C-alpha cells in the first residue's frame, strides 16, 4: 500500500493540486479581510474574522476546492494509463484508496496553512484576540466534517466520470446546508455537518450571525455527534466507492 501512496504523491508534485494548496489559503485570507472590512469592528467578546472563517469557508470555498482536488487527482488517469495498470496487475482498489489518502492529506495541509494565516493576520495585523485553542478545535472539526464530502466526491466522480457534474453537485448541494443545519434532518445531509458542528465551537449561527448565550445551537452534543457521523459516513461511502471501483476493474 505504501508504494501506491508514494506513486500518487509523486504524481501530485507535478499537478494542479499543489498550486491549489498554495493559492486557496491566500485567497481565503484575502476574502476574510475584505469581508471584515465591510463589517467594521467586532462586537465585544466576538470575532468577525473567526465567524467568517468558519462559516464562509465550509459554505462557499471548501466544497469547490474539494471538487477540484478530486477531479485533478483522477483526471490524470488516461485510458492508456488504465490499460498499463491492468497489464501490470495493479490493484485498482489500492490505487483509489491511495488517491483518497493523498486528498485527505492535502485537505489537512490546506486547512492548517489557512488557520495559521488567519491567526497571524488576526493577531498581529488586525489586533483581534482569538483563542488559539478555539481555533485549533474549529479547524479539527472542519477537517473531520469535510471527510464525508471527500468520499462522496470520489463516489460521484467514479460513477459519472464527469468533472462538471461533481463540481456542480457540490456547489448546488452546499446552498441548502445553512437551512438544513438548524433542523433535525442535518444528520442526513453531510453537506451541513460542518456548519452544525462549528456553531457551538465558534458561536456562529449557520446563517453567519453570532449566537446568543443560551441558544440551543450552542449545545456541544451536536459537535460530538457530527464528528462521529462524519467519520462513519466517510468510512461507509469510501468502502462503497472502493467496492464499485473494484467491481468495474474486473
């Protein structure tokens, strides 16, 4: 399995995903600076940059980024490459799993760089006091909450083989997530996991407004449930995707 991961990693060194890993955090920070400049000074005890970071990121930026990461890593496999892989009796299941592991690692790196940049800008340039522990917890939640979308993206692309379909689906399905996140049905809609989990962590409503003290959305039980659900959905969808891919390769 290690050799498969090393092979995919070597391919990624020359891919568009490497550029995404550099560009996305920069765009993310610039976007946040632009947003908070329109909002003005943060209310006492609140942080606009924290609110925009963990509300707009999962709502507008991350679904598209994940789509592009999955499309790019799969788009390198041409028909002649597949024929060669079959001739060498390579495991298509292991190839798919290796790609998945690489994308998860790239997602983690993108979020880590974004978090470091946000903390640096907020602390040293904007003079905002952000709890580092709160920022770390929010980043972990955002990472784990994005895993189901990674697995679903691989599954959708594997079934359709259409780049536009995957990007469009992730883009469209993200829009109702803010509405669904405040209902009991959020557990059935993976695109809403991040918004619901992050609400009590950063104190922000899925619609982007600050939550009042005592709000039902401040209950941390939703975060714990979301983390468990995210991992479970990721494993189930990934397993299904691998089984389908293995069946098609025979």
